C-alpha cells in the first residue's frame, strides 16, 4: 500500500504558482486603479498650477 492509496484527511495545499498568480493579479488591479485615479485627477486639473 502506498501513500497515494490512503485517503487524505487534510485539504490539498494550494500551489505556490496559484498564490503568486493571485498576488500578481491583486498588484495589477491596484496599479491600474491608481493610474486611473491619477488620470482623472490630472484631467480635472488638480495637478495644474493655479494661475
């Protein structure tokens, strides 16, 4: 009888690649939302010098 034949009582561990993919996706969403916020602020004139 091998280890593969025994039922597992613990849930399967998440792959390291899946964790990295989730972190990368979160960073992309965060950076894109920051870029959109800066673009909206710039287009609204918040970064222009007052005259």
